[in-house]
């Protein structure tokens, strides 16, 4: 597969079916199911649902309705400052909404997710992004990438809920494929501190129905990501599509991540992949 610029990924039509399927699942859960632990650290199913409500209402308020976000309570002068700010917002909301029932949270998500889907469906891909995709190292991003980042949030959180309650994943492989096509763009930022010779190449092969192939190439001042495989690679990493999303969304412990990645060539070039995340952490 020759190298090419990674294509635009259009996720606008995916919000409505994925959100609706999650609402259907939530309405069928027993009360105890909402207290089940999830892959999201200390958060239970109801906490993950609450976080989705927060993300959805924030996006509708800030982008559709033009509400100016309140200023951070402290200066954002570094990436750790930004992470601390976002984590504080998330945990503040989840803690406050523990006063709400799972039924109320489900109803709020159903309403807000419909509004968000309608907004995104009507929004052109080239429209300016509301926020830069920070995990890709971008202060300003293309509009489709910002929308896609929002879809990855919806997808991986609904997957956390499904895994917690023993529900099957969504059958349509297009959703996970879009998530991986978007999330893999974190790699140039992840590799930014790895100093190697110009022209070094690293191949990444994600196997499975949602998979694909990508190549990182070291240019004079940055790493460049291409879709496809270079004729020659100094190192190659192979992992399944299931392991890939778990790794990128902080759902694969380090030991399991190492075991899930098959490495050929220079192992030191694959090491940064273990810390790759397509979320704010």
C-alpha cells in the first residue's frame, strides 16, 4: 500500500446511531448495573454516563449556542496545566451529578445527544474547529478532526459501559475504524521527543476488520504520519484493532500492552507507542 496523506474522516453521521444504541442499552439495565466498575479508573457505569452528559451538553452549549466557556481557575501555561484543568472539570461534574438518578442521566443524554447529532450533521467538515486536538499537539485543528475527536469520546465511553455490563460491541465496524483512523494521529506528538536520524521510518499495522496501516517518517524538524506502508521500515509494530483502541484509550495495562504488540526491527523505535494516548491524561 503506497504512502499517502491520511484522509479526512467524516464521523458526522455516526453520532446519532451510536448515541441511540447507547440509550437503548441504558434503558435495559438493572439498577445495580449502573454501579458496576468500568475501565475508566474509579468511575462506575453511572459516572461514565454522567461524563458523557457533561461532554455533550458542553459541546452543544459552547459550539451550537455560542456560550463563552468560563475561564480556567488558574493560568494554563503548560500541557500539565491543561490536563489538570480538564480533569478538574470532569471530576467536578461527576461528583455533583451523583445526586441524579441513572434514569435522569439517561434522559439528559438522550436529549443532549440528539441535539449534538443534529448540529454535527448540518455542520460542514471545513468549518473552523471549536477546539484544537490537544492529544495530537494541535492548538488549532481542522473542523472534521475536532468533530472526530468528539466522536472518539462518545465511542470509547460507550464501549467502557458495554464492557462493564457484558453487552456486545456495536456490530458496525465503521465506527471503530473511524475511531482508529482518528486516534492514530496522536503518534507524531507522542514521538516528538524521540531523537533519531532523519529518514527513519516506523510502520504500524493494526490488524482486524477495523484496522489499517500507517508509517511515521522522521523529517528534519518533526515526525510525519502517512497512511500506508513504506517500502522499508526500521521498525514495525503489529497489534489487533481491539488492542489498539484499548491502548490508545488507557484501557490496557502496560504489561498487557507490551504482550499485545508484535515488534520487528529496532525495538527502541516502538517504545513510545506504549505511552500513546488519544485522550487528555
